C-alpha cells in the first residue's frame, strides 16, 4: 500500500464499527445518504429521543448506536448536514444561561450561591455534549468520535456553530486522551499486518514507498514507537521513527537507503528521530508529540546501549514559502553584492533576487555550478529563518519541547517535496538531556532560541 492509500483499511474500520453496533442498534438504516429535509427531521427526533434517556441504559445505547450507524451511511453532504444539525439545534440555551447567571448574581449567602453556580455549570453543558458522550459507551465509540471530529475539521470554518461544536468535542477528546491513559509500544516487523498497513498510510513526513521500505525502517538498527489508547488498541495515535547510527545523520536519502548496510549497534552513539507522524486527524490540536519524544528517549536510554546523543533529522517546511515572500517584497538584504552578481550572471539576468527565484524553480541541485553558488546564501538564509522568523512549525515543536538547533544540513533532502518546501535543507535538533528543561523555559518563557555556535555563525556568513 505504497503512497499512503488509506481507502482499504478505512473501509474495514467502518465495517468493524458497523458490525460492533449491529446487535446494539434498535433499527437499521433510517436516513438516505444525502440526508434530505424529511430525513433531517427524522434525525432531529432521534437525537432528541437519545437525550431524553427513556427506557434505561440498554435503550440509550441502542438509540446512540442508531445515530452512529446512520452517520456512517451518509455521504459528505449528509455528514455535513448531520453535524450542522447537532451544532445548531443542540447548542446551549442562551435564555436559560442568562437566567442562571442572573440567579448567581442575586444569590444571598454561601449555600444559595453554591447552588446557583452549580445550576449555571449544568446549564453551560450543551445538549450536544451530552449527545456526544452517548457514543463513548459503545464498542469502538471513541474511534467513531475521533473520526467524526476529522470530518468536522474539514467544514468547521463554514459556520460559527460548527466551530463551537468542534470546541466541545475537542475538549471531550482532550480529557479522554490524557497522557496518563496512553501506552507507549514499540512496533516491529512482527506486528500484525493491519497495523503495519496503517503505518504506511499514516506516515506524513517521508512517504513509505513499499513493504521493503517499511521493513528497512523496522530493522534491527531502527526503532518505531507509538502511543495507543486502551479503547483504540489497534490504532496508533502518533508514532516516531528512529535510526540508531554513529554520528549525526545529515541526509535523509542516505538514512533511508534500503541498500545501505545495517548500522553496527555496538558503534551507534546517536538516536536520530527522523519522522513523527500524527495518525488521527480527529486528534489535531491535542498534543502528544512532546511526551512521545521524552518517553522514547527514556526507553532508548534504558536499552543499555552506548547512546549519548538524541537528535532529529527534520525538514524545514516553511523555509521556501518565507523566502518566496521576501523575494516578492524585493528584500535587498537576502544576497551580498558579490552573491547577487555571480548568481545573476549564472542565470543570465541582471537581478540577483530574480535569478535566485528562477534557479530555485528548476533542477538546480543537479547542476554543480548552481550548487556552488547557492550553498552559502541558502544556508545563511535558512539560519536567519530559523533564528529570526520563529514561525516554522517543526522548529517550534522541537524548541518548545526543549531541543536546540544543532546543525543545518545542505542538500539533505533532494526529494521533490524537500526541494519545494525546504530548498533541500534539513536540521538536526539536539535534545541534550541535562538542558531540555532550561531550553524549554528559554523558548516558551522568553522566546529565546538555543542554537549552536555553528548555526549562529552561518547566519552571519556573507
């Protein structure tokens, strides 16, 4: 399943949920895929019945399963209408909230105020939150809600009420996916094929090209760790891929080369984190990555090997976009006079910035002269971007979690994506165990970036 084709196992996941709820549900399909108006009215009544809670726990579970199975039969239009109905018709009642606030303001004495505040707290819990909680008790119910939020994220921008529904669901998921509930597991080549298939599809940084590629990433000199939730035991939430090597890796193509010999684990002194992928769209904004890295570092350190360094080999996904913006604005500080002259001459133009823009659109990395001319300015500009802009999402993630910028690597990723996003640059963010806390405080508290002398020197090189 190279290329991240998720269709097969997602269909199987939906089938598993439908099957799990089949014996619970009280009725079969009762709405059409696009949820026309008459079906929408029927669905509104079903949601209201689910909230009434008549008939005890078994009946409540059956009604929730009915709603869930109905949702899974809908097409994109139907799901959008389902979510809008939940957002619009089952929000908090503004009138009741205003009355509860007024009651708190008028409360006389400690006990009366406590009762009024408790009533206000209950009033602020919207019916849609109560409705969402109904799914939690169903088999595969949490997975259903995670996927439902994935759908919601695609359309929430269209309606303020949808954004409010998303905020409610996100808060529920945040409490259910507290880090204390998650289990760290190492994934090996011996894992079930369905799990390996999911790794191939969910890999978001460096596409897994084949089963052989995946096997190479799970070899004896590699590690893959993932967080799992007890109610989603077969679904990784987030996973990290690690290479155990000698020295600091500086090229992703070399690191992932299937033909390269295995590293000698006795010589390996560095753990390179080269890919971190969030596997569940519906958990976007609920951060596990920082905890994952810390737990994996602890796990690797406990293996008893000669690992002294823990670092990443990371892309710089915002660099080219930032650079293009400066070129569009005619920033004259990008190139020195000598660089501008040489680059313009090579590109047969009179303007250094335009020459730089033109060269970066082509296969410049395959031309020795272009490589020689662009190395110094692009490395300097990448250092400037990382140290001054503070907007790169990957940089912010690692700096916030206590890493420092150790090294910027030239032509470290010559894939099409690597060139288009990062101009081929990759960065080693170094996690020094005795400096993680202070680095974290420096960045989050003062906005100060910890970086090596070599990176600072690179920024000044003109």
